[in-house]
């Protein structure tokens, strides 16, 4: 018995959601998925289990060690996907060769990371996201950020903060010191993990004092007000024309944000994200209820090339399970009315007649049907109907079956009325709402 | 390069679906999920990764050897769930103790089995299903079968066949020969796999000639017409009162099916299903386009007891990926019109103004927006808009931005009209549809 008792718990870090809990999750997914569709993003599906070699291409040190990794029955090294972008990029490269650019795709998928569970951090979690392939234009950067903001607003979140950075600027400065991409990935990974000391130590071994100073200055930018930020940045980046050019893009994004998210965004030019594939603008979204980000994204222009096609890209994903923890999320009201269906005598003919009545009732919009399957007295059936918050009950016995009629009892006032089988469909809603 | 090329393929038996392909899958899931809700089933979510010990409780020999099984980083024996019922039953036992009965829950979830891939058989596949807990009444059996049929009809499938059997009858006959449940599970597993010779050999070793004969007769029932079936069954089961009593339930179900699925169902009393937990009515659904079942279900009254609460149950699931292979599925027509948004000059102010226009346009119902992010000449932009089947394009340049106006070009006849920023939202649909 004890053995069974133990086995029934879900694994640590994994969750089970009841209908009441899942309702919120479903609302978030459906609302945001509808928004993505509105902006031309078509949903795709990719495998939950992927070759280790695919995911290792660009997932980054931080996640690499926390993957669900194993050998399948065919002795292949496989992983449960820890994120969605790499698989979606592979799908676009493989199967959407003839699509006119830009290619817009979205996904809702579960991800797996062997993290230490905490509030908002689970070992299985759902991402809803999208990717925009083919454009290098700053317009696509802004489209992505715009939809990210719209997504939060659509589910009721008005109080949020966007943190932005730019990995192109960081990489262009590192390139000046002849640091190659592989090493750039490692260094930016350190910044992401907040290992600033290690970062500066590694950089100082390169002996590039100028570069060191620039990074020290960039680290401070998050403390700047939006106004002083521009002057400071132009000063810091003065000796790096390639980085300055990238900064012009940032200014266009900032001009958009001043209108769209006034007071709700800040730039931190010392900020990097854990995934290795970012090459331009990056951003994360925060809500006051949670210390971890509820979503993030950015530009990754070199990932697709690794997979066989040179396509620039920018994308974004939200953590649905984290959004569920925000008290700002307002789920839509239930429009449907619940009606119980009660069978008085459970013989073959009365049961068949009941399902014929159900076939009529299922055509009525905004009416949900709960057929009573528990037996017992009419009194106990009515009691159950009240517990389940049904608005009315449809009562069918031998008498109703032979006469081809149906009795309906309104539960708020107990009024009962008899309808013919034919008129029921037309008249039930009106009677219930009286 | 060759190495990369190899790693980009999905694993054998796993699929990636483009927006065009996924549209059909999403239509099936949304339609059936809506139906489940109509009948009072609330959606739940359970983990993809489960303790081996949970799944092994009752999954059956057939599936046990084909699971994705591994040790996680905490050295636990875990599996990717091969089916949904066991986890859902655990959730109901664990977390829905205070819910009035019956408890109705539904799920949409991916399952994993290391099968040899073939048409309609993948290593990862989506089940949409529901479970009905707490009722022993034949009304709940019929409710489940009724919804199964409704689900097929809702997505356009009118040509289908239901195969029914009853494991209670089989188990009650085996019990007469003092065969215990564990051994019953093994014997019924043989029937499921079509290992009839092994089944009879094992049974004959028990020396129960009477039982052997009954099973030989039951095997032939699927060839009977519906009319003769009743007499034959009553004769076969004459010496087994417990089995005969169960047959009375079957008669009630058959009376319902004669009306609901006339000519589309048959009983095969020698039929058993691979999952070990079934204890009563079982059924499978077939469509002519596919040799494997597109769905199935049945009654399992002893599973919940193993998990800590004695709850009878009956449930059902459909294989979404198999349904996708049916040519009968009719997806709903796209209502939305696609409109392109074209930016002539990509400076900060024009871009910002464009997104202000987008903020207006996103309020228009049934309008999907595709912002052009590819740059180039107006001619190439219009060409792309035509390729993407957009019905109109919204054109914004420096001029429009300074004058707070917007130009809209209808693509079917090339007519272009200028709107003020304020009037656009009200008038665009009318102009496009002219």
C-alpha cells in the first residue's frame, strides 16, 4: 500500500492541473494564440524528443547541463526539448523552402529543464511563442516587441516592465578584440549568469584595456534615465563604428517604445541571454508578481545558417505557467449555462429517449449538458444539480418517454414546465432565463 | 557539414507539421474540445514524464516494452507517458476529492510509444480524450459512446464503424474457472494481440473444457447479424449468470446504438483491448481510410482503487494524428481577410506611425495583418502581397505619416484610396469588400 501511495505523486517539479486551474492556462493560450494569428503567424508543431546533436548546436552552456537526456531504444542520444526555437528553425529550413518571405510561424509547446523547482520554475513548462524568418529590418524587431506587449495586454496585464539589451553591440565590441564567435558565446553566457567577475577576468587576460573599460561602462547603463542614455551610449561606443551603427537601430526601437510602453521599459547594455543564438536586440518581460521573467526573445541571424539556409530571424516566447501566477490575468466570463439531464427510470427505452433529447439540446448554443449518471432518488439528484451550479434540470421518466415530452425544472425558483420533444430546443433557454 | 545535415532531421517516427498541416490538427482539437466542454468535461493537464511505477501499475504487457524509459538526473526511473488515463485517474484521486460525482475531465496530450512507424503510427502522437468518474450506470457507458460518435460527426466523419466488446463478460467467465485477475490480464492481452492459439493453449492447461467452448463460441459472434446476436449470446452465456447479467447492460447499449449508429456498429465478444485496466464495455472506432483504430475506450472500475480511491470509471480517447489522415475531415473556412502593411520609408517616425496604424487595425474583427518587413521597392512589395494572397495593402510613407493619413490599395482591382488615421478603422473592411 505504501508503495502505491508513493508512486501516485507526480515527479518533483512536474505539475497536474485540475479543470479549475487549467481554465486559466487555456484562456492564456487561446487569447495569445488568437493574437499571433491576427499578425499572420501560423501555428506549427515540432517533436518533443529531439536528437541531442540538434539541440547542442546552439542551446548554450547554462541549459546544456540541465536537459532531460537519454538513449532511446534504438541507442540514439536524445533529449526532451529544453526550448522551441531551434526545432522551429529546423522545420522552416527543411519544410518551408518555397514560402515567400518573411515566414511567420508560432507554437505552443512543453519544454523540459532539470532545474531546482521554485515559484514559477517547473521541470515541464509551456511556451507560447513565435518566430519571424527572413527579415533583417528593424521593423521586424519592432513587430516582435509590439506583439509581445500586445500579448500581455490581451490577457489583462497592464503593469509590466521590458528589459532590453543588444547582443550585436556586445559582439561587435568583442570582435574588435579579435574574439571569435565561439568564445563570444562563452563570454556572453557568463554575463547571462551574472558571473561578471569571471567575465572581466577572462577578458583582462586578453589584455584589451579599452574593451574592458567599454564593458564596465555598459554595465552601468541600466541605471541611466532614458534621456541621458543616448548621450552616454554614443560616448561609450564612440570608438566602435560597427557597434554605433547597431545603436542607430536601437534608437528606432526606443522611439517606438517611448510611445508604446512609456515608463515600462529600460535598456541594460550589459545584459545577455542564456541561449547562444542571439545576435541582435534581446529583451525580457517582467511582471511585479514574479522575480523571474515571464517571457523573452530577440534576434538570431546565424542559427538558420547552421541548419542549412542563411535566414535572419527574430522571435519571442512567453512562459504560460509563469503568466498563470500573475494576479493581473483576467479570464473571460463563462457564457454557457449548465443544465442537468435527469433520468428517472433507467430502462433501455427511457435511456434511448434521453439521448434523443440530448441530441436536440446539444444544438442549443451556450448550453452545457450534464447528464446525471449517479442513480438514486430524485431528491438526491436535485441536490447534486444544485452543488454543480446547474441552472435547470431536464427530467425524463417513463411517462415523458411514452408521451414524447420533457419536463424542465428551473432551480432558482423551482418552477417546472412540460415541453413537447419538438418545441424543447426552441424554448428551453427562454424558460431558464425567465 | 554532413554531420549538421544529419542532425537536422527529426528522429524516426517523430513529425514536424507546417502551418498548413497543423491547421487541420488544430481544427480537430478545437472542435472536439468544444464538444467535450458542452457535455460538462473540464480540461486538465498532467505531466509528460511520469514515474515508471505509476505507469507500470496497469499499462499492459503490450505497451510496457515499447515505452520511452530512462533515468532522470536524480536517478529516478521515469517514462514518457504512453497513454493518458492512468495519470488523469491519479489527478482525480489526488486533487479532486471534494468534487461532487460524477467527475468529468478531458485532456489533450501527447503520448509516446516506441512502435515501428507506419501509416497512422508515430512515436509521438496526440490523444484527445475524456474520463467519467464515479458512475457504474450504463447511462455513463452510453454517454461516452454517444460523445465518441458526436466527436467524429463534428469534424465531418459520417462514414465510420464502431467495434464493441465487453471485458466484464470475459472476466466473469474466466472467474468461473477460478482464474485470478492478474492471470485474466495476461489472457486478455493475448486476445488483444490476436494470439488466439496461445490463449486457448493456456486455457486448456487449466482443463476447463466448458470455458474453452464458451470462448470458441464468443469468437464467432462478430460474424453474427445484429438480430441473431441476442439469441446466440443468451445461449452461449446460459451457464454463467454473472456474465448474463452483464449482457443485460449490453442490450441497453445496443438499443441505443440501433438508433444512434444504425448499421455502423458491431459486437465482437472475443475482443479485448491492450490496456489492462478495462473491466466492462470496450469499443474502438474505425474509418474506411485507415486500418488502425482512430479511437477507443471503455469501462475500468478497478484502476482508481489501485491509486487510493474506489471510483468506477469509463472513458475514451481519439488519436488526432490518425483522424488527420481521414479525407472526410472538413476544416472550417477561414473567415479572416489578410491585409498587408507596407512601409515606404523606414525611418524612426514613419515606423512608429505604422505601428500606431496597426494598433487601430488590430481592433477590426476578421482582419489579419501582415506587416511587410522585407524592404525593397514598392513593386516587389506588391508582388509579395499577391503571393501571400493578401486582399489589400495599407501603404504608409513619410507623406502619410506627416499628414496622419493612410493609403489603402485593393489588390483585386488595384483601386487605391486615402483615409484619415481616425476613419481607417471604421471604413477599411467596407472598402476592401467593395
